[in-house]
C-alpha cells in the first residue's frame, strides 16, 4: 500500500500564492490615479473588445489584471450583485465597500478550497461628492483587501512602478496631468517586461491605451471612457 504524498498547509498556501503572483505579473499594468475631478484608470491595451476597465454601477468602476476569463467572470458577478442590491433596496445602498467585501469572499474561498487560485488582482473604486469621500479598494488573489488612497498600480513591476507614482503624484492634479503620469508609468515597462530608467520610457500611442474616468460632476452615471481625439488632446495638454 502506497503512502499518500503529504504537503504541509504552509507550503501548499505558499505554492498557490507564488503561482498566482507569477500569473498576475505577466499581465500589463493598470494605473489608478485620483485627480481633482474624480478617479482615472489607464492601462496599455490595444484591444477595443476585451476591456480591463469597466463600469459596475452608477459611480463604481472595476479594473483588473491577470487572466481575462477569470476577472471577466468576476466583473459580471459584480454587475449582477450591484443590480440586485440596487433593485431590492436602493441605488445608494450599492457601494464599493460592499462590492469589495463580496469579491474578497469569492477570492478567499477559491484560494483556500480550489486546486488553482484565481490569477487576478482587482481594484474597485467609487467616486464621492468630494475627493475625501472617494473609495478605492485593491483586492489580491487570496481575498485580502487594501484601502488605497490617491493611487494604485497593479500588474507586472507593480512595486517599482508604484514607487515612481508615489514620487510624482500629489493631490489636486488635473485629469491631463494624471493621464500623462499614467502613460509615463506604463511606458516604464519595456517590451520584454523589464523596468527602464526614468527618462527612457516607451512612447505609447493613444490607440494603444484603454483609459476611463469616474467623473465627480456627472449627475448619476459617473463612468466615461476616453479615446480618440479627446484622449490625444488630454495627453498633449501642457497645463491643467
């Protein structure tokens, strides 16, 4: 009779975490930045059909890195959660905090009970009436939740890119300023996935970007995509 192969719980969790981190690191980064009029999202994505940034509800948006089919299933589940809660109670009862908690439970359950964790990292953001009321939550593959302020970078080289954003970002920046910062940050990762020196960032054309904003001033549905001439104009503005 053969003895069953034993793996300690600590080693099993470590192996799952390493597997998920490697999968996420292979994806192109997503940058989330607060600005004076709301929250901006940007990523390098030449596809016009497969979105990494999407609307969830009136003033809530979703961004993700990792395996598309896995985070797309989570996005759809989030839309259903928001629609059901808004219909059953009130539209104001749908919050980023509640959605983040729902995602955390799903990610945590899959990480601990399934043979393969989800290779995804998420941001759920809600724009408030003032910058101080904005909510940005970052969710990891294991279900852990972090309450972020001002800016978030996910994906490959996230730690190093996040340090660059921290140095350059400040409160009160305009939309044009944060978008140019986001594009510089995305261009800091070379085509081979390695980090380049500051000042040597790749040029990324507007057609190769996926950009969206949650605009504070919009009456109800705050989500808006930026592309084409409007995005190109924002990226070439010299001032606020």
